[in-house]
C-alpha cells in the first residue's frame, strides 16, 4: 500500500519568514495530494490540494509543489503569521479514493513572534 | 464548507460504560471514515464505510464497532469503555477529498 513520509515533525519560524513542509510518497499511481491544517481542539481542515496533472498550485500565501518523478510534494507558506501556528498533514491517494487517503504523521508549525 | 457534525464534543465516562459517538453529514457522500488521534498527532484509520450497510476495519485495530444504516449517519460504539480508549475520535466524509468533523475528545476514567 501507499506510504507517506512527512518532515519535519516540528518547525519553528519567525513571524514573517517562510515555512516549508515536505512529503514523499511510495505509490507512483497516487495522483491526488491534499494538505490539511489542524488547529487546537478542531478537526483537520483542507487548505490546498494538487492533482498530478499540475506541478504547482498557489492560493494567496500558501502554495503546493509536486514532483512526480521524485515522488515528493511540498507545502510552502510565505509571510507567516501567528494564526498559521497549527499541525499540518499531507496526504496522498489514487484518484477516486477507493482506498482513501494515506496521511503523513503531521508537522507542528510554530510561528515565533 | 463541509457539513459534518460530531456529538458529543467532549465525553468523560467511567470504565465499563457503553458509549456511542455520533457522526452525521449532510453532503450526501457515500464514503465515511473514523480516525483515532492521540496526542502524538498521527491520524489512525479505525473504520470506514463505502455506503449503506458497508463497514470495513481500518489500519489500526480497534475494539469499537460501527454501523451504517443511513447514508448520513455513521455512529461508533464502544461496548465497554476502558482507560486505553481515551483519545480524540475524528469522523470524516468524502471521496478523494475528505472533510472532517470537529472531533470527540473521549476520556475514560
């Protein structure tokens, strides 16, 4: 089955700096890659996703890049703000979701004031 | 915005009690999921359903059971709660994109 590795497990950055979280996946058939943000006391919320027919997708301060050859994808957050502090999860699946999503273990992002 | 609800949000209960965690969604999705999340953050899939009358066990073995009699409801039951069941339980729905509920934090004393 699919295996998703996520790094780092904890990331501390100064407010205003950029943050990058990286994930690798094992199944070359995977073609859907969402990212989730989980704030304290809440369920994970989808923040951005990318499909294998594109290499990059951007939404305001967040962007995701995908390298299918290397089987890795990354989340980029620019101009970080205190409200970006949360746990972030990457995930991968084969489109249609017959086997559901395989999640990374999460990254705790801390924005230092 | 996903419409998926979980009740109760918090539950503190004694050992040996039977509990049911409710999950409902108004999105009309066939697939639903239950995850267990410990303080270490990792999400563990414990149950999922392809649709009405379908239930499957996930990657993490769990003493809980689930049922899917109606599309919109996917309750999780523990027949006899134990302290080892203390955790955060998250329900989700969707096909490739999954939408999560707010979670139930269960504490078994």
